[in-house]
């Protein structure tokens, strides 16, 4: 049983890592946390750090043997990713009791994790999560890491998020979305939309990520704009490193800083409307080149422009910002940051590199945090950053996120148009209404982001402030579990004649009749997207 270190700022942060992506990225994140705080990979307190100093680090607690223990929980339906941590050099850092492993994989099926064998894993997982909360004197935020492409991360995360929400914690979700070029799961389009629809209500903030944009960011930081043809390929370890750097900046309040902003304040400022929770994120830091930052002197303007230009997720080229947050680390000064931040809203030339505009009803929708005591660090055996240089992370709420949502809906509709793989989800307990309800729910959120863009172009449109609830109620489905609202428009599975009902044992002739019976609904989905 571990004792809890009382935090000076009385805020603790819990990490929950779900599925293969959550577990693998969690290993990298905690390796970086340990290096930043002067903690060995076995939890030993190294030079420059003490148990008294550790008390202000909101991500660690003290174990019974006097070592640092991460406040985290790992959950996976298969043992492979967690076994790799247990056989790595970090095996003595984590408590095995807080690594929950199931007996069977989700097989890239959202319904299998959400309604099937995944439910058996949630009871012991909730017990350990409750234990983590009890060990905190004042837990404020829960950071959840999952992927929406597979079945485990998408299916188990909604239940976990709902449990955390019931305990009055802020939910910040880091969600890895499927990429067109790198996704290997055939059913990723289904899993992605189901996971978004189920998790949206229980989250306070969602930071979506995509592997191809993370890989491009890593190459840009290492090689600059001239990537050599013989450069080594970007690995998943490098991609996880980008995520660790992003999180490290967002948790900069762990250290003494000139400008502090905790996660709760950031969430409140970034989400002006209850249902517009999807953020874009990016980083700008120095590496082996000096294209963005002058050596030994941080160029705040160029770092900010680099962040605004890039993104870790697909978005529209022209975008209207509602709110924005920057987190600086290194040698940046408060004077330079505040000066350039004021220009961000009033100087058109300042944002010429990217068509950024701010809505008129949020005249100063930008927040800043700065930590110039602890310089950014990278993991061992990778490209290093000189300690005297600086870096920056950006989180924005902007209208360009409608492209990210519509791309996922487009892939969903194309797959559902042929009624492919629907029998796999129906076998695990899902109904046809779940497909249509999830599509409509995510589509309504995408429409809300489009309304932000329209309001931002009209400087006198204060009366047209976008609201998710301004969409007709008939177009919004409260939950994928609530099928009564959609019953009048979507035929129930049980209302379909037995000869046409999909089944995992159906023949090719029956499958062909299923396609024709549902083609009209799928065509309606495609028509909605085109409009």
C-alpha cells in the first residue's frame, strides 16, 4: 500500500492507457516524465530530486519502499503490449496490480470490446482506478490515451471515461485516429465513428492524432524542410516521442514557471460550446537545423507560426479559430510572448503563413503557459536537443476540424454502402440502428464546426453564435444506445424479414439481398456528405 504525497498546488493527474496504442505510448510518456523529474526507470530518486520536491509533481506518488510510483493504469484485452513493458528496463517502475489484462483480444471489433468479452475486464479495472483516486488527496484531471482504429481502445474507453466523469474529474482524451496511408484494420472506419459517438459526451476535451502527421512532424524537427532521400524511416517509437513531447508541455505546471495555466483552466478556455471539444495540436522545437528558431535565442514569432501552420491531424486549409493555447518551454521570455500574442489577433500579416482568423465574439481567445526553468528533453538514443533552446506546443479549437470529422464519416458511409462486415458487429450485440445513430451524431458535430466558420466570417454575427443545440433535434441522436429517436427513420433489425436478416452463417445469396435492402439508407448517407 502506497502513501500519498500531498501536492503543494493540491492537484493530481491520473493517466489511463487503453489498448495497444495507449500502452505503447504510455511507456514512452513515463520514460520522459522520469527523465524530466530526475527519477530512475526503476523509480529510484536520483540526484537533483528528493521526495519533498517530488511532492509538487502531480503525476507521481511515493511507494512504500520510498520510490516514485506513477499514477497510471494500463488496460488491454491482450497481454502482448503489457508483457513487453514487463520485460523492458521499466519493469520495476510500474505496479503490476495496475496493469489489467483480459483473456481475449477484441479482434479489431468495437462491439466485441464494448458489449462482449471486454465487459469482463472492466470490473477489476474500475477497482484499480478507484484505488488510484483514493490515493490522491485532490485528483483533478484524468488523461486517457486510446486508438479509435482498433476494437479495444474504442470499445473500453467510453466506459472508463463515464466512470471518471462520475467521480467529477476533468476528462482529456488523446485519441489516435486511423490514417488513410497507414491503417491496416479493415473495420477501422466503423470503429472510429462508433468510438467518437460513444465517447463524446463523457469527455471535456479531445485531442485527435494521426500517425502520418506525427511522422511528418518528427522528420521536420530532425531534418528541417530538406529531408534526405536516404533518411531512416520513422518508427512508432519516434511517433510516440512526439506525443510525449506534446503532453510534457501541457503539463508544464509541474515545474516553477513564469506563466502558469493548469489543465482545468485550459479546458475551460478552449471549449466555448459544450459539444465542440475536438482540438488541433502541433509542436515546434529545435533540432539539428535552425529554420524555425535562432540558435541560443528563441524566436517566438517563428515558433508560433510553425505551430499554426502544422497540425497532428487532418484539417481544412482555411480555418477560423475560436480559442487557442500555447505552451512554451526553454529560453523564451514573457515580454516576447505577450508581444507576439497581441499581434496574433490584430496583425493580418502575422498570420499570412496560414489563413488564421479569430471569431469576433472571442476577441482574446488565447492562453499562454511558460516554463523557462526546465528545458525540453528527448528520450535517450534519439536525436537530442541542446538544453539552451526552446520549444512550443499549440492547442486550438477551430472550424477546420469539420474536415477531420467528415473524412471519417465518408469512409464509414463507403463501407456501409456495401453492407460490409455488419454481421461481425451484429454478432456481438449491435443493431442496425447503432450504425445510423452514430453516423448522425458525428455528422451533427461536424455541422457545428461549419457554423463556427460561417459566424467567424461575419463580424456582426453575434446573434448567430454557433450552438450544437441549434441543429434540429431530428438530426441529433442522443446516444448510440438510444434507438427510440431513430426508430421512425431506421428500420429495426428485427423488423427485417427473416430471409433478409444478416447472419454470420448467411450464404452469398442472402448477403446479396441484404445489400439491396439497405442500399437506400447508405445512399442517403453519401448524399448527406456531398451536400
